[in-house]
C-alpha cells in the first residue's frame, strides 16, 4: 500500500547507541529484544545471531539478576566476536544487592 502523505517525524535530539545513531535526522534503526533466559548463554547467543541476521541494528538483553549479569559477560564476548557491527544493549530490569 502506498500513501501520498509524507511521513512527518517529531523533532528529537540525536544520540548514539554504540555506533548506531538514533533520533534527530538519523535513519530509522531496527531493534529487538531477546526473550530467552539470559542465564542460558547458548540460547541467548543463538537468538542474538538470528536477530542480527534478520538485520537488527540494536539487540536488547534483559539482566534482572547478578547471575544473569555474569552470564551477559560471556554472551557479550561471544557475540562481539561474531557480530561486532550490532550493538548489544543490556536492559537492567532489577538489580538489588542484599547485604
């Protein structure tokens, strides 16, 4: 379906998310979020690979606990080796240290 009406974007400030420009006059970036358990390193890496192969510029990964934060370190090393062009963004949902 084609529309003669041009798309009017709201003015915003451009920021960089890794090496991806977002907002302002930057082209629209494609992003997605994994839905695997971040503690399952192999499954999360496999899903990031599929998302990147589909053309995503940004992949978000949730890190709701200290154990998953440690797993994310492994994930980042594996993914950055394979797909250095895609920025991996952590979404820290809840990070509470109990003393």
